[in-house]
């Protein structure tokens, strides 16, 4: 189990961090959430049911939500999901202005849509893995993701955002 967890961490650490950041909006809390989640996974005697990658993402998600609830009053939230992070949203936009608009559009999404976008575009999870991570039905996740992309496109106007429905 530990070897599998090490491999999941190596392969998905940026996506795990980005998910925790999307939830917490705090780089420090995001790092804490990933560390605490993997500590819990490492110490757990329980074997995950299904996809271990989705299980790890679900654990990080739940831990981030828990940390946010615990520290809500004391945490200063940055204005943007992308402020001061190691994320590189430049792949979503071709120039600085478009990049800023995409960041603002993602930040403005409702939390469940934002999680779907982060898990798909930044973490590279499949819709099935996202459904397992969020403990939701696959059609719900796919629909939420597509609605999120539509909202982003609406904010960006009729121009091409680089976010195709097939992403």
C-alpha cells in the first residue's frame, strides 16, 4: 500500500495541491491538507475500494474542507485561487490578459464547478476518477464540468478560450 501511495504522490502531487488550493484558497492550508491527507492514508490500515488515485484525491479534498472549517476565522484568503501559487494557468491562455480573464473566471465559479475544472484540467483526472473523488455520479460530474466551461466561455466572450468541450 505504501509503495502505491508513494507513486500516487509522485505522479499527482501538483494536482493534489491544486485541488486543496481550490478549496482552501491558502497555499499554506493546501500544503497542510496534502501532507495531513497522506499521513492519514499512510497510517490507515483500511485498503481503498476502487481507484487509489481517486481515493487519494478524495482524501485530500475532505482534509482540505476540514482544515478550512477548523481555521475559517483565522485564515486570510487570497483574492484569487492562483495568487502566489505554483500553478501555471498559462497553458489555458495565450497572452497575459487572456490568462488573467481565465483565472478570474475560474475563481468566480461555484465551488463544485471549480473543483471539477481543477481536477480535470490541472490534475488530469478522468471523469470517472473525479466522480469517485467527489463521491458523485459520473453524469453529474460531467454536466457540472461542461456548465463550468460554458460559464468560463461566457465570461471570456465569443472568443476561443482554449477550453474545448472535449477537454
